């Protein structure tokens, strides 16, 4: 996102920006975006990314400099050699079933600790470990964390922490646009943990791992199922 100026909105700001909507940009309605996600053109040429049904999904909104800027961000091709561009978020960052096997997850955890210069023992899949992740990731430029080679191990670690917290299992679904990876909790609710982490950021636009972890668990407690459709 280094070439973008993106503004993430407070609830009052979101309500005000909604008054400046010109039209919906329907090309953003595709399988990688949930039914409740909408993108609108604003009067000044910028675009609003937001969620409908705020009573369920919360008040989220971000303003992007242009339609093309948001489109490029969503469809940014993976930099991993041999992988094709695909619009599901798992495929976008190059995450597949092999990355979420126990041996791969342990190797990822150790390598992630080394990359972040934190003790491996501190990445123990607990909520407290995400406070450490928040601090460690802010030592690098923001655009680093959305590159697949960085975001993929972070997502794998985050997903395993959520899976353990909800006593769940991995749910894989092959779709025309790539692999969809979710967590099915012990209460049979689907959690789209990748979507949560990709969009839920703090005011400085960094991924906010603590808030994202809390939201995933909150949705499961509330019985919110995030299955597509």
C-alpha cells in the first residue's frame, strides 16, 4: 500500500462520508468479498469501502484515493514464484492447506519469531502474544506486512491461535477463484479469519492483531456465521 493514501474512518466520519455517495461500484461484488461488503464512488472521485449490516458486522469504513487504487490493492498479485493471481484472500497471499499442517505451523512460528526478533517462546498462540506482534510489526514500514511473504506466516500463526481458542478445525473449500480457508469452531460457526486480519487495522493502518483476535472470538460467542452467501 506504499503508493496509497488510505483513510480509515471513525463511526461519525463514516456516517458523514455516506452522505457524499454518488453510486455503488458493482464490479467489486465478487466471490472474494462478502455479501455485506460494498464499495461506493464519492463526489470527490475517491471511493468508500464499507460493510452493510453494521448491527452485525460493526461500523467499518475506509476511503481510498480512487477506484483503481482499491482495485489494485485487492487484486495485488502474489510475489511467490509459480503462483497465479487469484482473488480469494488465501490465494492472494499464497496460503494453502500444507501451510496449516502441524509441522508447517511450528516451523512458521519459529521462523516468524526470528524474523520479528522476539523469543520463540513468546509466540505461544495466546492473546498476549498478539500484543507483542503489534509492537514488533510496527518497527517496519506498513507496506511490508501486506506482502505475501510476510503476511502469509502472520496469517498462519493468527489462524492457528484462533482455531485453538475456539476449539475448531480448518475448513477448506475449493472455488473457481482459488482456495477459501476458514475455521469452523466447536459450535459449528465459520470464522473468516483471513478477511478479519486483512481489513481490521488500527488508526495508523497497521494490522491490529489483538482487536482482530478479539473480534473473531466475539463473533463465535455471538453465533455469527461468516460463511459466504
